[in-house]
C-alpha cells in the first residue's frame, strides 16, 4: 500500500515535469501570433529570445536613411523569420508551426 504522502509527492513531481516540458521552445504558433508589425527588435526578443541574424544592411540616399535586417528563430523543422526595417517589424513568416 502506498502512503498518501508518497502519492502526493509523486503527483507533484509529475505535474512540475509536465510544466517544464511545456516550457520548451519559444518557436511556437502562439509566440508567432504575438509578433506584430511595428514592434521593435527588443520587444520581439522578449517573446522569442535571441535569434540569428541572417542578413542586414543600411543605406543613405540624400537625406533619407534606412536599415533592414532579417532575424530567424529555429527549433528543428520549425522556424520564425522576422524582417525589421528601420528597427521595426515589417514582415514575419513561419514554417512548420
């Protein structure tokens, strides 16, 4: 016969293990949906963490300046790619979510 204290402890261990398993990848449909046009890179990184910069550049045309960069977050076959123009989200795409 199992003691009630042991059963409660076992239930708590299983519960917390399940919670930790659910806290894995930030590359998810839910987090993808939280990213919206106009957000800064810092705001996106609060949601997704630090990504990998795939491309970036800037330029000046007379008095007009601009910059752009593409950052990707990956987890296996899942990925989120965000393009920033002048420091703000301009586009986002996902694969495998």
